[in-house]
């Protein structure tokens, strides 16, 4: 069905509900278009996606704050096309027709998100490659084992603050604080970590009246850091950006540091909160975690499908007139990459209750040239942080009914307000060392994108023990079998698109027998001498 996007600010051609009309409470705006902000969008975003999908298909017209029109991309394959085709859908917000004609003011609540800045997320082509290269090269210098140690130490420190009380809000006292502590340390400004920085990072993406001021607070701290690193280089991310051969100026460095700080903080804080909620409320996760059949990284990956840390990304702008999902997109139109609706697209995920273990076809980190470069660091913070918390407090239980949990939403995400949990009070531990309780996480050789499914090889305990010389062979067989089940990333580099061939099935990185079956078959072959 084609629905012309006929509404422009100040020139509505459709009926406008009177002030007393119930439609106002249902999020209906000028032209009969649904608002992608306000009570309905915040209270029940998935319900809004379903309505838009039923009314318009895989691409729907919506209204942003101030009833500014935009297109919300709902379909999985349509989102992949938008993110992977910068020649049609640019990241340069200066193309936005609403900005050019003055319909959107500089102090718009979403200005911190869409205002053009000299950084890679607003660039395409050679400029994007130069700026993005500086970011990815600097990110490659991060000592991920050092990050792991920081996460363990900071997790311990946070748990020490509430472990003697027997109750904690795992959002406000853990999930919201850990990512900022770690990110400030990585960037090179641990002294800037405080509650004001946490609040500002949350506020500036919410489209609030104070978002612009919060943005200024964060940018001021980062500008001071860049100036200091020009004078006093150190072994941190800010220095690496300052000294990169791409030759970024101070403004470019500051803006990229802000991007990394806010994006990594917001995404990881939401991810940790959502993983902890699922661990505490979903019987599948709780039982499997306690039974040893599911790792925390697997819980993280399922969460990235069901509750991605960013539900949408604004925006892309049409380079010229085109067609997408049956809709006529005009040059200068704004588009929203719908991450959460893409992850629940019935075309590629008909059964929302299906176990998605080992499948990274989700769009939690977007896709294409602008796919999140720090996704594995974010996964590491969530993996290690949640694991450290569960090792310290293995008896965590939700302190309220699940129905009492609430969220606040915005154009980019849905944020769990509180997660009250009870546990047996415990004395603090030395926060200079990693947690000592329980089995530590298995060591990883690197943090490259790979399958998080790490099944433990069955131990053939009923057979005679093999000779000592067979130990190396056992390790080799298990390593080879683990390598065999590692799935390629479903992203822009060598990934598999979800085009027409994906209709009616869940996207998979590879077919054939299951990972446990392949692993058992490899070990059995070695055990039988074949």
C-alpha cells in the first residue's frame, strides 16, 4: 500500500483532532499521522510498531517532536537497505528539508541528535572513511583485557556500596553507573565521573527541555580533556585520537569523544539493565543460568534481539526521490532506522518466543558503514559486569512483582526506571582485586565479533581415561569443534542480508545441524579414534 507523505509542518492537509478529542491521548497528530513521541510511544512502543505495520507496511510516516514528519523504517530488510546504501540514504543531516525551510529550529528538543557536527556519523564517502578510520584505529589500541579488569574492579566497588543492605536498585546503583565509570577511564577522564555526568548523558538523548544544556555540560568536559591531551599526552583513547595520522582538529576530537561517550554509555547501561531484568524475571534464563546450560553472553545476545539498547536511530536523509517499502520517499525526507521493530519483523522472526542463541542477525548495533564500531567492548562490559554481580550476589531475587516495573522512553530507546532486588546481606570485598567467588569467566583470546555460544564439551566419564599424550589431541579436537560452530557476524562485512529469500524464516548465519550436535560429533570422532 502506498501512503503519500503529504504532511508538512504548518500545512496539514488531513483532519486535525480537536483538543478535547481522545485521539490526542492516542498519539494522533496533524494529517492523521501517529506521533513517534509522547505517552503512547513511550508506554507501549511495540504496540505502536504493530499499529504502524498494519496501517502502512514496512515503512510508515510518523511525527517527531513538534509534529515534524519523518519515515520510520519497520522492516528488517528495508532497514538493512537503508543502512547499507549511503548513496540513497545519507547521514548528512544538512540535507533535511525541514532544516532548510526553517521548520525545525536550532533549539529543537532533538537538536543534540540531528544537528550536523564534524564527525563520522554525519559523513559519507571519503570524509567518513577518514574520521571513522581514526575512531576504529584508536579503538583497536584498547587493551580489552585491561577493560575486563576495570569492569571487575568497578563492579566490585559498586556492589560494595550496597551489599550490606540486602536490597538494591540494580538500575540506579549498578547498570547506570558501571558503563560511565568504565568509559570515562577508557577515554582518559576518570576524574570527570560523577552523578551529573551520568544524568547529562541520559538527558541529552531524551528530547527534553534540558537536553541542550546537558549536551553543553558533556561537551565542555570533553573539550577540556582534548586541550589537556594536546599538552600532556597519555595512554588513553583521547590521546590516540589527538595523535592519529588523520589529523583531527580539537573540535573533531571533542565531537567524536562525545559520540563514543554517549553512545557507549547509553547502549551499555540499557543492555545491562535489560539483561538483569531477564535474568530475574524470565524462567528460561534463570533456570538455564543456574543449571549451567546458558552463559551470561548468551543472555546478552538474546536481550539484543528482544530489548535492544537503542530501539531506533535518527536519522538518514534521502539523497533523491526513491521508493522504499512501497512508500514514495522524497529528496530531503528524514528516515528513522527502526532497530526494535526490525528485530521483531514477522517476515524474519515469525515466532518471537524462539531461542535466538548463536544468531546475530539482529540490528541492535545498526548495520552498513555506520555499524557500531565498539559493539564488542559494549558486550564485554555487559558480560563481565553482569557476571561479576551474579558471582557476588548469586541469590538475587526481584523485590517487586514484574508487573510493577516501568520504563521511560524516547525516540532512541526504552529505559528501565528501576529494578529492585533482594539478596542476603554480605560484607564488602577488596575492590582492588576481581571477585573471587565462583568460577571465573573463561579467558578469550580476543574480543573480535564471534558467536557467544560456547558449549562445554561433554566429558566422557564412563570410559577409561586416555593416555596423557592424548591431552593435546583432546584440546585440538574441542578447539576445532568450537571453531566450527563460530558464526560469522550478520553485518555489512560479509554478512547475509535479509532480502526476499528471508521471507517466512528466522535469519541464520549458517544451516545444517545444531552447534551442540556438531561439537558432540567432533569429540565422538576423536574418542573413537577416527
